């Protein structure tokens, strides 16, 4: 065995291309190296190993590749604890660090419906990064106050994977030669699994619930995750939807996600939403 010595090539590794501030500022995570993300984070370009990882569709789907790439390009060890907003910013910054300022996007003109291919600049978008609030409050019509935080990358990834599985299971089911009853059983099973996961993800995003004071009792603050989960399980669909809508809004914060575009066919100006996902930012020709 060769003795481990200082590698003379150490000084020739890749260097950070830029530094970014993360939307969470480390506020919502249990990451030990919290200082890693509470200040400006160095962003390194992809290595060729990272590019290979991003081309593995299976690993990309369960988040494993993404987590590894984030660690490689930022030094953050537990990427799953980041907020989904942080991951969006990191992805865009890594794209910039690796391939430069230009990003090709496809959009549809809101006036004439033409499909347009155009190039936008990443740098101005990275200048719009903003730090999230400590919490977001929503008051339900029964006066309960919910304190919310953004989805973690872990939960966002779980939800995406579950939605994907759901779709492919349904597709298999529809084409499968089976009697209606066994189809129904399979469908119910996967539907219940998905509903349970949604409750878990929703509960994880609730920091606390405040029950306002009444004539008979003082204000009560519920922070116990088990109690919150039990409550979420039993709330009305309408209340759940109010919370989910707010969480979806929170999910979009932290960086500007729209760019103004001019249609080359009819000259009208409209806003295009940029999809923040690896297949849009990296050339993933499988
Ligand atoms: Zn047009």
C-alpha cells in the first residue's frame, strides 16, 4: 500500500466559479455544517463524473445523483436537508459555472402560439436571489394559524418520485390483462400510499400550529410533529388545499423564475416561466 502523502496535484483541482447566497440561509435545515449555507456558497463546475451521474436516469429520478452532484459542486454533505428553493438556485448556478451565461429555453408565444427557441442570460437571474422569511403564516377560516416552511429537497424528491411511480403504475394497469377487481385493488393500494406520503410531506412543512385563545382557554402552540401529522390526517380537503397552495407559492420564492420574451413572429412581449430541473439545465441525452 502506498503511503498517503500530500498530493502535489492538489493545487490544480477546479476552483469555484462563483459564490451564491442560498434562499434558506440555512434557516430550516438540520445540516451540521450550517455555516456552509448561511453564508455565500462556493459553486464549482461539474466534473466529468458529475456529468455521468446526471445521465443516469434511474439515479436522477430518486435524487441520488442530484444529491451527489450538489455535494461535488458545493461541498454541502447533506443535500437532502436543503430546501427545494436552495436546490433550484444551486442547479442554475452550477449550470452557469459549467457552461457559462447562456441558457436556451423553449416557450410558446401567448399571442400567436408560435413555439420559440431563445437564449436567456443566467447572470441577471442569479442577481435576484433573495433570502426567505423565517416562516410563512396562513390563517385558516377556523382561526388556526399555521406556520409554514419550504419543502426540503428530500420531500420534494419523494413527491416527484411518487407522482412518477403513480403514473407509470397506472399506465401498466390500464394496458395489463387483468380482471377489473384486481386492477381496482392495485389502484387503491398505490393511491393510498401516495395519499399517506402527501400527508407526511405536508406535516413536515408545518413548523407549528397556534390555536387562538378562547373564553375558556389560553392560546395553545402545537409543535409536536406527531400531533401535527394526526391533525393533517383529519382536516378537510379545503383546509389542506389552502395550506398546499401556500406551500406551492413558497416553493417559487428565492429567485426570479420568469423572463420577459419578445416573439419573433408577432413581436408581442410576454413572460416565460423557466423550469428549474436538471433536464432543462443540463444536456441529458440518455
Ligand atoms: Zn407571437
